[in-house]
C-alpha cells in the first residue's frame, strides 16, 4: 500500500503510523456528555467501503494526514493534512 | 451417524458407500425460536449449546457463505487459557475445559493437541509482567510454569540464544495450551447442531433486521423473511454492518491479521512458541506445515488479505528468533478480518432492543473462545442472564469504564490491541 | 534417455551430481529432472499420504511430485523441485519422505490401507481412549506427515532483500511478455521484465514453432538481446513474481545461480519488492492432467513437459511413449517425439472426432482407463468402443487442456471467470488494479494470439501511464485454433488422482460431496485438495469439475478457484532477510556506551537502547553486590548515570504553554522560566500514558522529558494534539533525544562534583531544587536541570551529543575521587523504588491518576486530554486497586514482582485476589526488601498485613501495606 503525502509524494505504507477513524479530529466539549464521549472514544461507523482515517507520516515529514480510503479494495483515494481538515471543522 | 474407528473400518471394507451428509441443507422455515446470524465458529457453537444445554432446537443459523468460512477457517489454531484479567480469566479457563472434552462431546476429532505454549520474555520487566500473568492463571486454576533461560533451552533448543537482537531471558510455559484443527471445530459443531435439529441455512445473507416497538421480530434475508422471537448477531468480522441493520454503532474497528503456512516438513517445532517482542508466534501442524503469524497490518480493512510490510516483519521475527526455519518455504498467506474492540476483549451481551443479542469483538482471540463463547451466548439467549464466566463482556463497559479488560494496556485504540 | 543433436544444453560442459548417493553426469543447462530422466531415473519421490512411487510430472515450478532435498548440514534445503533445480557440479540431491529408502518405503503400507484413509477419515476416529490422541495417534501422524526435513541448525546462508521501481513490470518473458516489454521499452517506459526460468522465451524454448521464420527460441534470444541493450530495461531471469499487493507493489523471488550464490557473501536468493506504475501479466498457462485409474505412476507426465524435455533438454522420458488427452498438445508432442527418433506406441485422443496425420497407432475417442507398473509405468489400458486394449509403454504423455496462470490476478480477492470455449478460468480485467493479463494466461493460446495480446496489453498499460505507444508490429507466427472437449476424469473403478502430492482422488471428492461438503472451500478443506506445495496448480480445476459433476451443478455454478500469495513457495529466510542475529531491530547506543563497556558493565536491552545494568567493581561477583554498592554511593556520595535514553522534546512558540496545559493534567503555563515541573500525561481514555519533567527554558521555550519507552508515542501524541486538534496554536515540536547527551549526577556530593567542572559554580540558592538553565563546561554550552529520580540532591546535565562520551568519562572520574562512581539500571531502579517513583511497571496502561494517588494532579481549572474520560465512574471507583508500598513481615523476607496479594487467611484464587506486586527490590538503605503494588482500596489499608503469593516461584509470605515512599518521605534530601 502506498500513501500520497501532500508534502512528500507517494510513499511506502511503512513510513506511516496508523491511528484510526478521522472522527478523532472532532473532540467533544468536556461537558458534551457520556454518550458523545463514548461515541468519540469507542463507537465507530467502521464502514466496509470508503472511510476516512488518520495516518502519521512518522518516518517522513511528521504530518498527520486524513486519508480517504476504501477498506475493501485498499484503494487510497485522497489525502489531506489533518491540520487543514481540522481548520475546516473549526 | 456416529463416527468411530469401527465405522471407518466398516466403511472401508464396503467401499465407503455408506457415508451420509455431515449436515442437512434445509430450506429456511418461516419462523424460529432463535435465529443466529453467522455460521462461523461462535454461531455454530451457540446453536449447538442452545440445543444441547437448553433443549432449544427450533433454531436457524443463517450463513451468507458456507459454514465455517470466516475466521474459524482462517486462523493459526491456537488454544490457550493464559489471560490474567478478571473477566477474561474465568472465561478462557472455561473454554479450555470445554476443549478438553470436545472430541467426545461432538463425536468429532478436532485434533485438540495440548503440546504446550511458551511465551518468551526478553527483559526483567517482561518477566515480572509474565509472572503476574502466570500467577493469575494459577489463581484461576489453570497451569503455568515460569522458565528461566536454561528452562527455555530445554524445551526449545533450536532458538538462537547467542546472537539475537532480543536475547531470551525466559518464558512462561502453559502446558495445557496447544492447537486444534480449525475446520474440524466448525464442522464438528455444525454436525452436532444439525443432529440436534438446528437448521443450518447456508448461502443466506441477512439484509435487514426487523424491529417493532423496540423488540426484534425477525430478519430479512436473500432467501426471504424469517421471523424469530430472538436473534443473535454472531458475525465477528462483519459486526458493524450487521449491527447497523439494527441501528447500532459498535465499539469495533475491523482489521486484518495475516497468517502464513509453510510447506510440510518433518516435525521440528513441538510447542506453540510466542515471541511478543517480535509479534510472532508459531506452531507446526500435524500435516507438517509451520503455521505462524504476527501483528495486525494496522489499518482498518475488510480485505481478508494483507501486504508485504507486515509479512516481511513476521519473517524477520522468525529469522531472529529461530533461524533454523529459514529454509522452510511459505506456501500460502492469508488474512482474517478481526473485530478489534477498544480494550481488546469481546462483547457477549443483550442490546437495548428486546430479543436481540450481540456476540462480537473477539480481536485476535476468537478461535480458542469458540466453545465457551457459544456456551455463554446460548446461556444468555436461553435464560436472559449472562453466564457466570462471561459476565464481564458487557457492551457498556466502555461508556462506564467499569471492568475494562485491557490485557495489553494500550487503551481505547482499536488498532493497538 | 538423452537424444542427439537437440536442445539448449551445453554438451561441452558435463556436470557431475548425485541422487540418493548414486553419481550421475548431466550437462550445463540441465535441471535435476532432465538429468535424471536422461539416465532413465523415473522413481524420484513418494507421495504424501500413501507413499506411492512418483516420478517427474512437469517441467516447471508447478511440479507436485519431484521434490528433493539438497545440501548437507545447515545448508540442507528441503522440498526443492527437481524440475527447476539447475544442475551444478557437485550437486547432492536426495529423495525425501521415505524410509528406509526410496525403493523400499515402509509407509507404502499406507497404500494398502487406502480404503480406511479416505477423505477426512481422521475426523472420525482416533478419539478412544481420550489420552491416546496426544500420546499415540498424533505423534505417529506427525512423524509420518511432512515432506522433507529442516536441518534444525541456524541458517548459515546469505539472503537479501531489495527494492525496485519501474513504469511497467512485465511478468513472464514468453512471446506475450517479450512483445509487451519491447513495445513499452520502445515507447520510453522504464521496464522490468521478470521470468522465473533461467532464460527468456517461455514455451518457445520447449516447442518447435517458428516466429518470423526463426525457431521460436532463437527469435526470443534476439528480441531479448535487443531489450538487454536498452538502458530503460532490466531483465530479471530466475525471478518469480510471488504476489500482487496494494499500490502496484509486487513481491518477487530471485534465485541466484549456484555459480554466483556460492561466492563468499553472495546471496542465495533475493526477495524483491517491486513498485510498478502498471503491470502486464504474461505468465502463460499450465497443462493439466486427466484423472484415470492409477494415473500417478512414474512415467506418466504432462505432454507439454515431454515436449520440453525432448526439445529443450534433449531427453526422451521414455523409449515407447504413448499419448493421451483431449487437445492438440498430444499430437504436437507425438510429432516432436517422432522427429527426435523416439518410438511412439500409441496416441489416444479422447475427442471422438479427432483425426491424426501421424503414422502411429491412433485411438480417436479412446480413453486410458488404467496403468500398470509399481515403480514405473509399464503398460496402459485403453477403453475403446470394442473393449480394453493393453499397450506396453514406459511413458505416457497426457494433456487435459490448459489452465491459464491466473494466480496473481487472484491475489487481491478477484475471482476469475469460466470460459467454456477453452474449458478454463480466465482473469477478468481489473482484478488487480493496474495489471493487464496477456497471452496464454489471458486465455489466448496460439503463438500469434500471444504476440498480439502482448502488444495490446502493453498499449493499455502505456495509456494508463500517459505514454504514447511506439509503432511495433506483431511478427508472423502459428495461429492454430484451440480445440478441446473437456475430459476431467475417466469413469471407472479404482483410484484416479487429482492432487498428486496430497493423494486426493476423484473418489475423495465424490465422498466429500456425499458428506455434503458441496462448497468448493469445504471440499478443498475436507479432502486437502489443492493444499499441497503446488497450491493445486494442476489439480484445482479438475477437482472443481468432479465436484460439479458429483453435485449436479455446472462448473461456474459450483464455484471458482482462487490462489493466494506466494505463487511459488518462498523461503522465510528470503522474505525475512537481514533480520537474523541483531538485524531484526535497530540498535540504539548512548554516547556513554563505549565508556560503559570499558568499565566492564553488562549492557541490557531497554527497548531499542542498550543501557548498563551495573558497573562491577573489582571482586564483585554478583550483580546485587554491585547494585547495593552503587545505591549506597548515591545515597552517601555521588553517582553518575546516563539518562539520555529518556525522550526529549523541544517545544517552542507563543502557544507552547497552551499545548502543555492541554496534554498534561497539571499546569505548565504557570511554570516560571528557569524552573522544571513533574507532569502527568493521560491518554484520551483517561488512563495514564506517561510522566516526566518538563523544563521551561524561556517564555516560549520548553523541553519535555518522556520515559524511554514512550518517547515516540508521546511525540506522536503531541503532534496529533497540535495538528489534528489545535492547528491554530503557534507552536513547533521536535524530538531532540539523540541531539543531547544527558547525565544524572546524584548524591550529597553532586554539587561538589559539578562545581569542579562547570564554568560557573552552583549553590543551593542560585540553583534550587527544580531549577533549570544554561550552563557551560570550559565554554561548551550545556543545560542543567535540578531534578532527581533518586530522591537525592541531584542534577541532570545535558550537552550536545558529540561531547557525551567525554563528559561521561570526566563525570565518572570526578565522582570516583569523591567516593562515588557510575551507577546502572539496577541501582537506578532500587533508588526510585525507595522513593516510590514510577516506571512503566506501574504506568502499564491500565492505571489511572486515581490509582496512582495522583488524582489531585488533574487540574480542576482547565481541560486536558483524558480528563473527561478519567471521570467515568469505573475509573474513580474507590474499590479500584491503588498504589501502595509493601514490606515483608513474614518468615520469608523476599518479595517478588508479579506475585498476587490476598487478605490474610483467604485462599489464593482469582475471586480472592486483592492486587498484585509491580516492582520489588532489596533496599540496602533500609536493609530489607520493599515492593510497590496495587491493592484494592490500598491507601485505606496502611498497616494491614496481607498475604503475598507467588505460585510460580513457590513463595507465600506476609507483607505489610505501607506508604509507597520508603525513604526520606518529606523529600528534604532532594532539596538540600
């Protein structure tokens, strides 16, 4: 599997560390309640298909990325800097 | 048909013409007391114990492919009871006891072989952690022996003790740990359930779960609507998709775990050896193939196949630990889809929907759990209360933080367990 | 027998080899199989289950029968296919899975017991008495199973791994692959052309067709020479592409010829990872056998293999050859045999409408229904409309048609489709993204079709690469239409083999169907069909057809066949190359490593790092002596310890304080420049991730220390927090772990030591406890921290790593003049336990700030990572196990980590467990053992005597629960 880092280009998967669903960008407010935090920390859509997840270019530029990917075919569709995505959410 | 050496002899002498189907292929009825979604190891054992322990036989197991085609047929066949956290300990201990009587219970040789499992450790800190584990196993009534380096050498003289990246300090031996023939487990339970009247419906994919007023009424399938008083989702690997049909979101992320088998070679590894530092474990099958695996590929996936980075890492681990396997040739590699839960432990629980039950989140520990999982799930379905050995497998433990069973101590990250 | 005047062997280069101890001679260019056949050696192996005598079946890597063991000692290499093993001088091969000899194999008795050993028999028996499975049956089965044997010795050969990138990977260098490679190369693409054979050409080497008027093999040589001369082409022969993976990645195994591999340091095999923009699969097709009674005898082989042996290796596998099949392959083989002067005894074409223009005994519509000859074929029986004919023959060449080599296209879960015209599975486009099949593996069987399909596939690939295809015409070649009437198994009694190696017969598949193993996967698993070393290359399709017939379904309606990587069995040593010994993981060395070794310190692994356990003084024979002395040294004088392995993260920017306030439970914005503070870091799920001290070097400049183990995790976490949660914060992070060498100088004389070294002297007032700041040593810039992991007055001094070695030696030398010296990990551990300081023994991922008695460190006044989740009821339950100290009060004074704790009088069971011991040490300061432990409601139970049980080490003793700080509870020594 190869992931296209917006900074570094197509790189081997082993340069990256995987984190999980990009829902991690949407941290609830401290008082959002148990259900919201349960969803944030634990519950997942876990789609068999297109998903967005977080990868860290640990052996490269150090950027956190949001990768849009297919969990069935392993096709990598798009990559964005997590910082950019997060700024879009704010 | 009862299987025995005598029967094999008789059939052999009469041209092997008398064998009968292991199970029927019935048409689905319109109505069942219990529907089990998923004809894998856990679904089949649940059906078996519903019939055997609770006399509930108006049961259908719905399988979208063929029975035993999921993870029960694509794993590294290890059977062990070496957990240390309450909640897990009693469950896996129960499971191992069931394994020990399984052949006779099922009248099917699942080739359960208690050849001993050795977890190696490579530092004083790891020794302490394994001592805690071993003592917990003995507290539970199971067996464990702490080996020093020389003790390991006696059992595993072929390890590289002198020139390796992580020298062996010792190991925790679990003498009752071992392996079983994975397919036979699925087939034995399938046959046992079928014999007791359970309908195994293959090539029947569930496409919807019918819920009225908060209570389950049945399922929609590719072979029509089937009604049932109770429905259990036992579909590790696809738990999220099936639960979504009931409007549920689960604490599960699906990951790939690869495994490998080599060509057959004469016996050379007699134990199950686990090398935690290298995320590597290995045993040798009765056919002679070295069966081994490593860590997750580390990305959410349903692909049932992995990639080279983890594959090469697993081979590297093998080469640093036991370089005598270098000339064994990998014959086949495959991947299973793991239900990874936040604490690395499973869920066997009711849901908020009346009559709907959930069995999921087996991470990479599902195979050894097959007997006790079915036992406990059947108990829950039949009685409405959790079985004593599985009372810790609650779905709400993540929300409340009560009774988390994080054996690896990595926290709420599905992919790190 | 060897034929005159033919072949690609070098008759001027005789090669001497042995098989089962007998010496033979072959020629350069031979395989072991061709050389043995040249000597009429037909019996070369035994089958897996029935130990039936077996000979060579094929001429390629798909060989299921002719597996041998090569080499002696550590070089012993089992399960090598004789059909691909290049002959070299001195080769010693031997047969396997037989005892006492290949000729007389005791376990051939199994064959007599075959009626009782059918599909799945072992699931139905061996259950009584219960203990006998493991004690008797299983050991017997295990010994009988397996093929060759490993030596049991550590690998002593060199293997390599390598990487390559290209625009186009062409897999297979037969006519299709050569054309694809040539077109792509002419079009300017970077091309890698792989073939598992020793030479390019594929079937052209084995057949006699012409291309553009040249013999096929010669044409291949010419085009190969052209390709080899191009800078953008890399030709890799002896290289099998083993797997197709994501992102255009392919695994490939290169076997180096013996002449190269035997050079010192040269690899035997190299495992390649090739990343290709596009790929063309031109892997050809494999001929498949026909199942009939006793079709497994030595001498019965594939018709295409017989042609290969005749044409390429100048060997006739028999003196009176018969042919049987349902395609023109047998006619072609017969013609080549006759041309080579070999007697052809009969040709049996199962197609009723078949004609034959050769001068030989011809049976149109006939079927071979049995064979005779225990250790080698002697005769066959032919079913004709008029009865059974028996013919003497020593070689039967058979052809049941061809299976396209679709294997790689299946590696990403794609399923091939059934093409009834050729009665075979063919790939569908797109099964592997970026891979186009061409030629015989795409169901195009004539040479002409292969050539043109290669061009088509390359054009498709070039288009995808955004390249214009150059002009290249397909050369002239034969274009015989492929005509087949499917014939999978000849009806009749007896056993007809499908999977030769695993001894799976038509009967077994039928029995599986009877027992309702109707799914292909069930049938395969129940019978072991296709599970042998060839992964069913020659047998899967026929087995599927037999199953379809037995269950009354069509072949595509019954299922499909799939394959998983690797295409050929691949040595673990190749894929795991470089890891043997210490190559498995990087080795990280501190700047004091050499000095520590010089001092005789045993080095131990700490994650990827190496650290000294103790620094033994002369006369000390046990680590405890050294450790006790080193602890006393720190408590009474001064000790020096390298702490560089702790993670160091430099954090700068106007929002650095915000970031720290957010990742730590406690505040760092309130920390004054020039001061340090202990910080506790949680995971977002509320459990403790790590701890450490962070120093504020300036208004916008902090340097954080992490534990050694968590350095990378914390760095990742900080970057995540910044980039993914608060990208608006103006802060930069960088790991400086390896840039600074850092040493703890601890003990009452630590200041004295440093004052002899630092350019500016220290006092307790100008540099109090938890102070930090710049310092210099003879003008060299340093950083100084007044922090203590020992509880003593202590400093950590950091210098740029290049000065580490020098500084460490100076510090130790000065310490020694003050009755101190270097101390190692053992002493460090004792010192920290005496003070109740934590390591990952306590911060093991399941503990909370509450458990550690640090709940108050979670600031009420601000949010932080993990704060909300830490408030979950289960994480603050007063019944949780919490940190305490333990002192021995029983007769046994030793404590052990990993022991469990029980209320006095309770049985040591899971239900009664009250907690467990995490860390223990003998305290020379206190004169007794001490331990840290987690105990349910522990802090409320101080003074209670409980029972410690360590079943594993046979220790049961009484311990008293006490405060986890054993020494200097008010901390005065560190501040002094």
